[in-house]
């Protein structure tokens, strides 16, 4: 009896992997849980071809997403500077601070493309002036934009 059995997952399983992953499990686990409940299928040459095809499609999709992120990085560099208007007191000290939501809104108004505010890293900004902000566009692509904070 084999010590491990290879199966392809049909759905995400928290402790094992994601849909379409090729995993090795104990034969009893596969026989008693994964296969009867349709959570996995045994590895055959036909299933292996499907897995390879799915991986190729996913790699192609990831490459397209990366290229789109690189194009958007170029567009952000072309625009040059983004402006955020904030209320200030004396000595150009801001009331509050500039948040990543403010930066996301400034980028969205300039480019008409929505960016998740959680992907923006803003330094501590408490005065008017010029600052560099990092925007994560893709897992491998990060853009640096110039941000100008002015008072209104």
C-alpha cells in the first residue's frame, strides 16, 4: 500500500491548498474524505493535462495583469505630480494628516482608474509641501509618485 497518494483538488481546502492544486495526501484521507465528497479527483494523465492547461492559462493571465500594471506605472510617471488640498493653520501645519484614501482619491480623479487605498504607502505628512508616495500596483510592480500637499 502506498504511503502517499496524489490527487488534484476540486475546491479550496484550508489546510491543503487551492482549487486545481496537485497535492500528496495519505491514502485514507483521500479514500474516506476527499474523493467521496468530490473535493478531489485522483491523478490520471487526462487530469494532469487539465492541470497543466489551467496553469498555463493562469500564468498567461498573471503576465497580462503585470503588463497592465507596468503600463499604469508609466501613465503615473507621465502625469508627474498629484495634488491634495488640505486645510492648514499657521506655519502651514495641516489640520489632521494626509491619508492613503486622500492619495487614492487624487489618483482616481487624475487617471479615472480606481486604486485600492490599502496598496498606498504614505509617509507621515503634517505640513504642506512635496512628498514621495509608493503605490503597489501588482505583486511585482511598485510605482513612486510625487504628491504635493497645498492649503485651500
